[in-house]
């Protein structure tokens, strides 16, 4: 059981300190490029399928 009189103090950190660094946005780039490739492939399939 936890003793309420002997608890550790809470830690206050900024969001950057909590993340321990910066966010370069690599996942966003992969998502955008992948989505564009899927749209291009679907367009190719549609145009080739009409022939």
C-alpha cells in the first residue's frame, strides 16, 4: 500500500524534454510518398483497364 505522506514529488517537463529530442517528420514523409504512389498506381490501373 502506498503511503500518501512519503510519495515522490511530481516531475514537471516541457513537451520537448519529455520527448527527449526533436521530431524530424520522417513518418509524415513516408505517409505522403506512399499515398501518392498508391494514387498513381490506381490511376494507371484505371487507364490501362479502359483499353
